[in-house]
């Protein structure tokens, strides 16, 4: 089962020998729900439910929109903004992850992308520019008193580092409550299964090559839990022979050195797997050591 | 016992907890926000191992109906167990059991071609009883000139002597607590007590289980200490004295100390194996105070008198138990074997097989079979022969003789939700032994001397967990 | 390109993962966390129905000369 998908222009329910697949686009990624069942009515209904949920989370948390809560928070100009309970819980989660990672996981680091454009070119920003933007980075500068969040003017939060994984988990839980058919939810390569396939078979998942689209590096068999991959697949800068990965250290404002090209982590939930793979990349040269120490099941490519 | 706390790092552990909390909480919030969301239980069942009841309280209620062939023992046994699981892995369980036993029990004497009359003290001696009354097929009689009330019952010719006067009620209470000492070590303690009209038992248990090798291996050890007090209705008879209506000696007790050590190993994805060694030492009164032996004429085999039986005061049991759980296609099989030996001379072998077959995603059926065979205890005697010296110990209890037993059964379960199951099991159990032992004296050669049981039982239960 | 697994083993492709697992399965040493799907099932526990097991053991204990093995010699009743 390839994780890379042909991107359909509109939602499609298709039958394959292993069951039914509902494909759609959300969060700028191809998304799919696989059903180990041939109940097309059920698959269509749940597929639509998945799409609705993915689009709901995208609408609510995308930083590319001007009409949502994130835009309101980021554009408040230093004024407090009241958030709903779901957002509050995600902010609490982000807060805990910030502390747990000693500042490496930081939802305010998105402003760094104003100066870092990872387009395969050699446009590495000058040091002064990086230094100038750093005052706008740092979760500890944010005043978060549930349900009010206050950013310094110019700061931004971006839940993109959590949103897709969160969407996968929530969608899977919703769908699994509706059917006993085994399911796989895959939003742009972040995936989670409801359990083994019928007859206790395993879901086959390919880890895509970082170098060539459509070429798989490994085939994994998953029967429980989630898999996510972090990597710099075709997103990097190359200058004077130095490869700058798109993983930025929010404490320095610079790309992490010697990070693995990609890290795939297995965990019970997509959010855990996603955070662990991101944190592993942020360790740079120490990624493998970190993964071993944390005792998580992982694969990486150098 | 299997431990399933993975050895994980600080970040990974904290993250797991954070995420589980978030998803459970958001599940609850999404419900107020919009229709069609899952309840927290659904989240937990997906986020946690399906095996663990982490955070759940489970209630398991069942009733056993047991009936032996030939109008012998009939029992009804309801049980109720509540297990409370904390989110951090503590487990507290409380169980109660009640038992109602009625029917006839072999008294230990051999059948004979003529009717036999047995005289025993009344269960409840009463100073006012001067009339005779019928009670459970027996008769209460005041022994002339003594004021002693005796109970007499007559057994028909050519039938196994049984005493119909047994009625008992038992209740029991079990308490257990276990906690994770560290992520890989679980310690547990327990206590239990049970009481019958003529018997009381209390016990204490402590155990430790440690998992290693990435939770693939669990080693466990536990000890148990039990104290039992036997309070026969008419006192404790002295072994090899003549059965009579007299009141007997004081209550008698015994202690049991046992140790079980075992290893549970995940062999692969489809195979879980367990190997246990257990040893137990019982000391004290282990005789059946109601059981007698026929002393027969050395030529005709006719019963001349009935003596109370006697058993050794010490018994050491050892067993080796090997259990396997195998996932075979869509089915789950249990295959186990046990070898047992004790200092009374009993050796036994047990083999048990069952296979759980899913019929639908909610319903399973599980046929099961068991074979058991044992040798006789060294002091097992069907009867004693008049004129021969008395042995040091003797009992005609069929449980101490040589026999084999076969069980056939089937179990079925229906799960209404992932956390609620109705189950039922029916079983037939039959012991077979030597009915006409070689060298039986005189007319005893024509009698069926084997007093083993055949029984059928049904158990119905309902188990459910809630958050 | 090699993909290194966190447990230190080096694997080349998913196909090899499978083969390694099959071999290791025979040696009893390969179950990833996500392989616990079967082992985690209630049906895969050694004692799926404690009430039934307890009732059976009580009957066998009171009708046979042997006892114990799975757990303690047990008893707590005057049925010897």
C-alpha cells in the first residue's frame, strides 16, 4: 500500500482487492481512508465524515486563512483572544510539548519561515536577518491563561506541527466508533490504523524514498497504532556544499545540522508519533541516540 | 500475569500520557460541539491495549449449577467480582462467592448384598429431642438410657453407601491488590476467607512479577499461606475407632504453605507460553471426619464393623504446569498439561485443550476437552480385612484411588460492546476407575467398588467494564 | 540506502523485515509493539474467563487427588 497517492480533484471512493478506499484532498495533502470492507454505503458515509473532519480542522487551524481563530490570534496585536475548549486543549498540549522538549518544539517558530524558504536553492538568509527575527520566537513569551492567549505584536502561532496528526487521531476515533470494519486513516503520510485487518492481517505501509517520488524505501506491516514520517524530502537549501534541512531550531533560528534525511516513528497515536519524529529530527546528529533512549520503534534514513 | 508497560524514555512516556488525555478530553468536548463523536470509552479502547482494563472498573457476575449423577451432590454457586483499575496500573479486586450444597456423599463403606445401617451422632445434638424424626432419609433416635441422640440411616442392598444428611452452605471473600512497583515490576497481595457450617479457611498471598526482554518475558513468584479449621458437627473422630453416636474430640486444624514460580514468554506473535512450578506443604488434620471404612469378613467380605478413616498429617505436593495460548487462523487455542506428584503417592497427569472459534464479530464458541489420570495414594484401601493388623493410615475416598476422568464442554460468549460480555459454559465430567478390583474378597467381587463421580455443570456469567 | 531500526538491527526493505521476523519468530524473539495486536486481545490471555476457571478448579479440587499448577494448591473448603 503506497502512502503516496494520485491526487484526485474531488473525493473518490474506489474498490481495490483489499477493500475500499475513500480519497480526498485536505490540508494541502492527499488524504485517504482505507476500509477493510466492501460495504460501499458505509465507506462513503464514513469517508465523507473523515473529509468533513479534516476540512473542519484545516479551516479552524490553517495559518493560511484570514477568517479563522488562528488569524484572529496572530492578528490581535498584543490583545488577549479567547479560545474555545478544543483549541485550549491543543494549546495546553503545545505548552506541555514545549516544556517537555526544552523549547525545541515551539508553535511560535513559524515566523522563521518568513526568512527561510526551502526551495532547493542557495538562498540562505544573512545572520543579521535571523538575529532580527528571533525576538518574535519563543512560546515562553506568550501569555497563555486558559481560555485567553496573548501574543506579542508580530508573533505568530502555527498549529501546523500538530494539526494533521491531531486530525488523523480524531478522525480515526470517530470512524472507529461508527464501524467495526478495520480502518486506516492516512492524511498526507501521517497514518493510523484502528487495529489489524480482518483475519488478523496487517496493513502494509510503504515509507517513501526521500529522493524519488513513488519509490518506496521500506515496506512496513502495521496492525495497531500510528506511523508518521518527518523528513526533508526535496525541501532544503544547498549552499557552498552545505545542505540546510528544513528543520529549524527555534532556539537559534537556524536549520538543525546533520539531521537524518527522514525519520519514521511508530506509536500508539499519530500525535505521539509525529512529535517523536519531529523531536528526533531536531536532535540533529543525536537523532538515533534520542530514539534509542526513548525506546520508540523507528526507522531513519541518512 | 503479563506486564505491558513498555520501557520508554522520559519524553515518550510523558507524551503518551499527554496525548491519551488530550484525545480522551477532546472526544468529550467534540460531543458537545457536534453530533457523531465518540464517547471517552471508545477512545480508551482504541488508544489502550484491548487486553488491559486500565482505568476501568469491571464487574463479573456468574452462577454455577453443578449436579452429580445418581442424586449425589448438587451445588449452586453464585460469584461476584469487582475489579477496579486505576489509570496508573493499580488493581484492586473484591470477590464474593456463596455455595449451597445438598445431596448425598459416599460415606466410605463398601456396598453389600444386604442392607446396611449406619449410626452417627446427630448434626445438632439436642437435649430435648425425645421423639424420633425423619431427616434427610435418616432417623434421629435417642440411644436408650444415655440421652445421646443418634442419627441412623439405612442403605439398600447392593448400593453404594451414601449419607444423605449433608447440607452445607459456604461463603467466601477474596481481596486482592496489585501495583506497579516500577514500570517492569508488579507486586501483589491478597487475602481470602471462607466459612462453612463445619469448616473455616483463611489465607494470605503475596507475589511479584517482573517483565524484561522488552516485555517478552515475565517471571513471577508468589507465596500463599492458608490456615484451615475443621469443626465437624459432632467433633473430630479418632482414626480407626468404631463409628458411633458418641460425640467426638475437639476441632482440628491444618496449615498450607505454597510457592509458585513461573515464566510467561511471548514466543512469537501467535504463541504465548507459560511454565509454572509449584510446591505446597500441608500439615495438620487432613482426614475426612465423616468418612468411614468397612472392616470385612476375610472370607465372605461381609461388613463386620465401620471404622473412621485416618490420613497422614503431612503432605507435600509438587506440580509442573505448562500452558500455551495459540492464535491459529481466526481461532485461539488453549493447550495445557500438568504433571503432579505428592508425598502420599499420588501421581497424576492432566491434559487440556480448547479452541475459541469466532462465529461472528460478537459471538464465539469454544469446545473444550480435558483428560486426567491419577495413581492411588499409598494408603488407599477399598476396605479393611478383619483379623489383619490395622494400617497406619487408610482411606477409601475415591479421590485418593486410581482413576481417570474425562471432561467435555463447550463455552460461548457474546459481546454486546467491547466492554460487556455474556458467557455460558456447559460441561460433562466423568470419572472411570476399577469397579471390580482383582482379589476382592467373597461377595465383594460381585459389587461395584468404584465410587467416583459423574457430573454435569452449567455456568452463566456476565462481565462488563465501565469508566 | 539502509534504514536503521532503533533496536540496532539493519534492514534493507520491508520484505527483509518480514523474513527476519519469521526467522526470529521461530526463536521466539520478535514482536514489535505493533505486533502485539494479537497478544493484546482478550481472547489471547491465558485466563479469559476467571469465573469459569475458578469454578472448574473448585470442582476438580474437590473431586480429584491433585490440585494446583496454574496457581496455588488452593482450597479453602472442607471438601478436601
